[in-house]
C-alpha cells in the first residue's frame, strides 16, 4: 500500500477504533465516507458531500471514517479496508466508485453501502442519482437572459456521460430562453485529473470569452475555480456547480447549479434504503442559487421566467431531455 494512503487510512481507522472503544469495545459501527478525486475541499462536489457528513456528525454527536482518493487504485483498497473494520454504512462519492463498490458490497453482504452518481444493483446498496439536467436547464435560462452577446459557454471536467448530462440540460435551458443563442462547449480532459486543473479551466474560459461568450457554466469540480477567476478578471459572468459557489467571486458569479449531495450523504449515513433513489427539482435536490452575492444580477423578470419554468418542469409541462437516458440532445 502506498505510504500516503497508509497514513490516511491509519488516521481514519484510529478515529474509528476510538469510537468503538467508546461503545465498550464492540464491533465498529461508524459510517465511512470515501471522497473521490479532487479532495473534500474542492469547493464543489466532494465538498458538498463533506458538508453532509459533517451535518450528520453534528446531529448525532458521533464520529465517522473518511478517505480522500488521490489515485484510481485507491478506491477499491480504501473501500475494502473500511469494510474490514466494519464501517457501516460505507458511502462512495462519485460515479467512479461504482465498480469497486460492486465488488466490495458483494463480498460483504451484511454491510450497507450508498453510492452517489452511479448505480450498483445489489440488495445492500442504495444508488443515488440526481436530475442534473433539470437544474442545468434553469441556469442555462439565466445565462441566456443575462448574456448581452447572445453567446454562452459550458466548460466540463472529465468528458463522461454525466457531464454531458449537465451540458445538455444547460443548452436546452439557454435555447428555451433565447432560441437564437450560441453555445460554446469545452471539456477539460478525459482522465480524473480534469477535475482539478484550475489553470486549464482558466485557459478554456479565456478562449471562449475571446469568441464573444460572456457567461460560462463550469461543471468541472476544482477546475471551475480557474473558470471563475478568469470570468472575474475579464468582467464576464460565471456559473458555479454542485455547491453554492456564488461567494467565490461575488459580483461575477451569476448563480450556481446546486446539487444537494450534502443532503443525500447525510441521509445515507443515517441508514441506507437499498435500491435506486433519483432526486430532482420536485425533491428540492437541484436548483439555481439566489443569495446576497448574486441578488442584484438576477432581475425580477429573469427570476419570474426561471421560476415559471421550474414549476412547469415539476408539473411535467416542460420535458427536459436526459442525455444519459440515451436521448439525443436538442
């Protein structure tokens, strides 16, 4: 086992063993959270999961085990170590945790597992998916309405179907608000490092701005930090993702597409409900963020239009295409 991983796991397991001692030396029953590439302080997806875990900790007064993945080989190793120590449930954050979780959950049928953003069909696994396309539709509308050039952009992280799902929803929303809008798209890369490359994010954003784009949505984890900085420097608008990132560059963050990974993780840590859970606008699990940092950027007319579309999506009057359902994005 790599030295760094050993030290991290040792730290987590010492905390878990201390918890077991507090319960009279009985078998460890603390939950575990395994964060994915980019780390728990990526200000985006992983950090939302971390906030959920911390909310569980505050509510219950109990400790939990955790591990931050720094290379793909660690996913299965970390999950197996947590299972060996009896962590229950074990929450895997990110689509890439699917394959290792399937192996480990199958080998440990008495333990419970929860998986964010992917599906494992086993009787001891809860798979939690989000309707990112619905939230992305709303921020796409806001981007098109805020744009003065009629050109908006999208910058994704790793080029995977999930990120294409964000892109597709965003494009639909932008065109719903302005049928003549032009949408420029770039993906950061094809490996997990694409989630944590702010310099590349800044470079891609500046290239889009040079083509006339004046609003860009980054669904790219930590890479988005570079996009938001480039927007600030260039006097353009940016849109955050997963967490409410409006505070990162107040004044140029138009909004954020909020995905309540925090709520999903906190609920899973309380107890897994095996099977598939899908969360969208109707469950308040995705939305656009409006707060003191962007209130002056969203006009009453913009808010009225986007809130009406939100209600129509929930009511089924607007059908947002889900890229991952195999539908062509229009």
